């Protein structure tokens, strides 16, 4: 019987990825099967080097995979050309990077505006939305400042606002709370949880931060390039394991 993909934001089957060749080859993903549902906040956990970030990169279309199939909101990535993948990613996917990747010569509000401008919005509309999101992440009144005048935690919050500004259907997060204190980490996760609940949305988070496990709807545990276990989270309770 064919699998029902109707509830899936992300549907991955048999995906493999190897870096290098010959005796130096490293297989990062080993025939991975993975799903993320619409309307959920899914966390991917596991020890460093187990393939979490590689899996995120293939789902986001920023890294080509060697074998398998990836379907994101009904679109098959393996069937897209490079330009089609870029256009799809620009319109449908938001990224929160551990390293922030802010443009140093742009102010906070300008950095946040970039995804909307790329997608054709007017500068006035983009900056209005950017100011609103900066306020949501606790940076009201700081939009004029350059990244160099902001702390690491504040830069992370700018990066989070930038990922959300164009209202992408899929939010990909790599350690989104790593630079945040408890209060701002909670604020961020509450915002991401709210985004995940919106119709036709999904948030996927890679994390080692056990403070935020309670915000997950499900947790996928990876080991050695494979999906080891999937944990359903009920009533805000964290699973019993603690990843390395």
C-alpha cells in the first residue's frame, strides 16, 4: 500500500550521503527514513557527528544527497534543477543558523528584511514586518544597530527574526538557543512553537539543549548516520533520555 504523504511537511526515504571517496570516505547518512508533520515542532537529537546537520542540509536543499527521495510540502527535491531548488528554498524555507550569518554592514532591521526583499516585497513592507518581529524577540528599538554592536544572544535573535519574516512553510533550526539565556531561549521557543502551530507550517530543530525539549511535539534521535528512535512527547513532558 502506498504511503499517505498528506500530513507530511517533510517525507524522507532511503537518503544516503557520503563525503569524500576511497579510504577517506565518510558516510554521514545511511539510508535514512524520516518524517516531519505539518503543524508540529520536531526536534532532532543525538551525539555530535551522527548526521543531524547533514540531514537538515539535505532537507533544506542546500546539500545534494547521493540516493533516496526527499519530499517537502509535496515537492520532490531530487527532481528539481539547481535553479528550481534555489527558488523553492527562497520561497518556502527559513533558516536559523548556529553561526548567525548576519551581514555585518546592514543594520538589524535590514538584515531581517532581506528574505522579503529577495522575494519581491517593497522595502517599506519588509522593514515594517522586520520591526514587528524584532519586537517579538525582545529587540524593540534596536533595529538601527549593526551586528557588531549586539551581543551574541542578540545577534541570534536577529537571525531568528530573519528566518521568520517571509513566513516560510518550513523553518530549519540548527541549535537556535545555543547563544541564548534561559529567558530568551524560552521566548524564542514559544515563538517557534507558535509558528509551528500555524496551518501548513512545520519547524525542525537540531539541538543539544535539554532546556527546550519540552517544546517538542516529537523528538527524532540519530545515531551513526541513522534514525535510531522516534519519541512522541505528551503534555509537555521530555523523554527520559538525555542526548550527548
